[in-house]
């Protein structure tokens, strides 16, 4: 189990950089190739810029993150799902993180420069390698080549995913709850088989299945499903 690092965010190098610059970090999701458990992304940060990378993982898996860079002041933090405190702080612990995950969901890896380097407007080119062991990473399906879910009974044979914000994905979960473990994540345009819908605390959730013999099923928020 990960030991959470109890250091308030105001003491971190990355967080004050965001506050001082008044910027929101650029965010993208790390996608693993089918059958792969590792991926590498490359990027650049300048001054107070911060890049956020989202990766889905299951509880009990082990995640390893390694940062390679041409600037020794470049660093990264790892924040768990639904968490405000980092489980890894690169400015304290170095350029490699490896730990067993005690929560399932989306982890956020934030890459940036330490405060002094950011203030000087330095630049860092980097490569970020992420590996998930102990089972396949949460599936992120490619876009398909090929009226909202407003009822609780019956309905169409399939739904189409619509309205998910640009650059984001619709999460399919084990239970009809926003904090339930992830099963898969799918983009706009994906066709999902309809099994049933349920009203949970005024939110409509639908049990869906990814067609084509994938064997993947779970609950999705009905606001993003349309006939």
C-alpha cells in the first residue's frame, strides 16, 4: 500500500508555480496500445508551465513512472484518484516513482519545473515512461470506425456516446457511482449495447456493454448517452 506523503500543497514546487502564473495545466490521457502495459510520452515545459498526464489503473496494480530530462530542475508529482495530496513528490523523492496502488481510478502525473527554475523562465525537454504491472491497464478504446438516455426501462438496443468534453473520455465503472472503480474509458461516437438504466441520487446511470465480443460491461453516466 502506498504511504501517502503528508506535505501540504503550498509547500510543493509545482503548485505555487501554477498559482503564481495563473495558468491551468495542459492535460492529456496516456493511452496504452492493445496488449501493452507501458507507454512513453514526450514533452516540454517552459517557466511556470505544468503538464498533466492522466492514467487509469486498478487497486492492487503497481505503477512505475520514470522522468528523463535535460534539465535537473524538472520534476513530477503523482496524485491519486479523488485526492488533493500527492502520493509522490519528485522535488523530494527524485525522478522515479514505483508503488502499489491502493485506489482504482485516474491518477494524475504533473510535470513541471521547480520554483526557482520556473521563475528564471528555464525550459525542460522530457520523456515520461509509465508502466502498469499486475494486470492490464484500464482499457481505453479507440474511436469507432463506424436521444439521450432519459428512460429507466426498455430503451434502444444501443447508445452512442456524445457530449464528452474535448480531450476527455466517458468512464465505464463497476457500479453506478462516480467513485466506483473504472472498467474502461471510451471516446465520443462509441456505440454501447444497452442493458438497463437506473436512477441513483437524481443521476441516471446505464448498464452498458462494449459490443464485438469484448466482454467489457459496466455503468456509464446517462447524460452522455444518446440514441
